[in-house]
């Protein structure tokens, strides 16, 4: 039964030694160890959080970039399309205008030509009439001496008339 | 030539001295001449034979086992090789007395008015029976406990320094080996059982675990003390846990004790005593569990080795040694398990007393 009877001396030493060990370890071992463990865990958690955040930011940035590029592309396309439209329109307009102008010029040229023609014809008619009158006058002025000289005169007059 | 020769002579002399003096030490010393030496050797041999015969007749396995698991005033590694330990006595008339336990090495085991009584365990009794003495000796268990305390302090302060030295770095070597155990105790034993305020109790519970573990393991070494298999040690540990629990216990815990919820009034007559007994049963079970497990392990191992001496056969020894080896492995496991269980139950015990919402376990 002595096995089951606690020895007071042993209890005393046990209390002293164990409490001393608890005190020393709590102060010089567990405190830095637990703090170190906790700091490390916080650090790891912080690093993981940061990585997660950075990843999210990267994704956001990427989608932003994509959006920007898409927008830029759209703007470029629109500008190009507008420019093409404008140039097409301008070309078409100028073509139309040129055609109209050309037509107008052709018309006016035609009018001018017609007018000139009319004028020339009228003038010619007048000239011919005048010439005929002059010839007739000359013929009438000269008395017809002979038949030969009359013919000669007529051919002269005719050749000089052809000069016009 | 000179050095090997000297070595040989020294060895021979040392061996001879050991052989002659050990058995002869119980007798008178002081043989001066050759004849007397020879005579002494003869006498010693007779003595050894006599002792052997006697022990053959008287080998008492129960006594041997009790002697090994009990406390002692000297640290005996094997027969005759023992470190004397200081004896500290307090008595009202003489005050504090300190002397070496080797002083009891005489025929009557008596010194300065004190007897060393060998029973199941050793006690020191005053010759004058009217006197009352208190024995605060550094016994084998105390010395072993101090050794383990020094080991604990050295190991864990160095690990603590390692944490301060490599802040923000991965743990290295022994630090990471211990970190696994510390994390296991913190995350799987203390945190889930004690609850959110676990950090206050963590230093105590960690110390508890490692103190029990180191003492369990040290106790398995040959010639070591059976510290955690001593009821005084386990009782002190259980009482410390008990005190911590009842200092920190909240209102719910005490209310639950005197009026368990949902119990009809007449049953309270039975329930209150049951609850109160439960309060003392918990540390009692802690105390007995550790004590019984460690003592049982030692008894089994010692019984196995005792079998060798009972059978007195060369051929039984290897078989028993193999079996003892196997049991030693189991004992190493038990050393860990018991340290773990003591810590686990202490955590649950503390956790149930400081729990906020009155779901304290009923202690059954």
C-alpha cells in the first residue's frame, strides 16, 4: 500500500520544481514560441491575402485593359468608317458636281458654238449679199465691152470672192 | 611500447581493484600484505557464493519490482552502483538537517539517530519514536524530476531563442521537430477543448504535456526513476489542474453544480452529491490514470525480466528480451499517449468550467 500513499516530501519538491518549470517555460519559452508561431501564421495569412488581392486586381486590370482596347478599337473603326464615308461622299459629290459642271460647260460651249455658228452664218449671209451686191455693182459699173473681158472680170471676182 | 604497456597495467589494476574491493567492501578493509589479500579474496569468493545461494533461494519477484518502482534515497543504477543523494530532514527540535544518504551504508542502516527503513518503499524513521520528522530529501524521484526539469528548460528556452532569432523565417532542425508537437497540442488539444480563451492556459498545458512526456520517457531508461508512476507526482499535477479549473470557473459552472438544469426538485437530493463527487472524481481519475498506466508498464517490464531470474535459464532470456523489447516500444507509445491524455482531459476540464453558454458537460 505504500505505493498508494503520497509522500509529502515528494509533493513539496514536485510543487516547487513543477511550478518553477511552468514559470520559467512560460516566460522564456512559450511566450516567444507562441508569439513566433502566431506572427508567422499572420505573415503567411497576410501574404496569401495579398496574393489573392493582387490576383483579383490583376484580373480587374486585365479586364479593364481588354475593355480599353476594345473601346479603342471601336473608336478607331468608327473613325475609319467615318473617314471613308466622308471621303466616299466627297468623291461622289465632287463627281456629281464635276459631271454637272462638265455638262454645264458642254451645254454652254454648245450654246456658244451654236450662237457663233448662227452669227457666222448670218455674217456670211450678209457678206455674200454684200459681195454679190458689190459684184453686181462692179458689173453694172463697167460697161460690158466685150464678152471676153466680162467673163474675165467675173472669174476674177469669183476667185477674189472665194478668198473669203 | 611504453603507452600500451601502461594502459594494460592500469586496466588490469582497475579491474583487480573492482573485483577485490566491491565484494570485500562489506568487510573490514586494511589488508597490507600479500597473505591477507589472498585471504580476503578467498573470503570474498565465499561471500559471493553464499550470496548467490541465498539469492537463489530468496529471489522474490514482488519485492524486486516494488523496490524498482518505489522511491529511494539513493539513485541505484545496478547492484552496488549507486549515487548517494542528499537527505533533508526537518524536525522541530533539531531544525533542518542535511546529510548524504551514503551515511546509512552501515550494518544497522542507522545514522545520527535516524533509521533507514526498507519496506515496500524506503522511509527514514527517527530512532527515538517520540520525535516527529518531515522528510524533504532529494530522493531518486526528486532528482530525476529535477533532471527532467533542467532538460525541459534547456530544450525549450533554446527553441524560444530560435524563434526570436529567425523571425519570419522557416523553422530549422530541432525547432521544427518540436514545432509539430507544440502545434499539435495547441491546435488539436487545447484550442478545440478550452475554447476561445485558450491562450491563457496554453503555457500551463504545454508545460504539463512536455513535463509528463519527458518524465515518462526518462522513466523507461534502465536505472531511471519512476517519476510519473508515483502517486505523489500525479496527485500534485491533478491538484494543480483542479485549482486552475476552480479559480477560473465561471458562474455557470458553479450554478450547474448546485442546481443542474432540468432536474426535478426531489432528484436534486441525489444529483447534487453526484455533481459534487464528479468535481473531485475528475482530478482523481487524472491522478490514477497516469499513475496506474506508468506503474503498470514498469511492473510488466520488471516482471518479464524477473522471469529470467525465476527460470534461471540461458534459453529463456532471448525470448523474454524480445518480448520486453516489444513491450518497451509499447511503453514509449504509452508515454506519449498518457502525456497526451492528461493534457487533453485537463483541457476539456478547463474548457467545461469556463464555457460561456452553460453547455458544460455533466461530468459523467
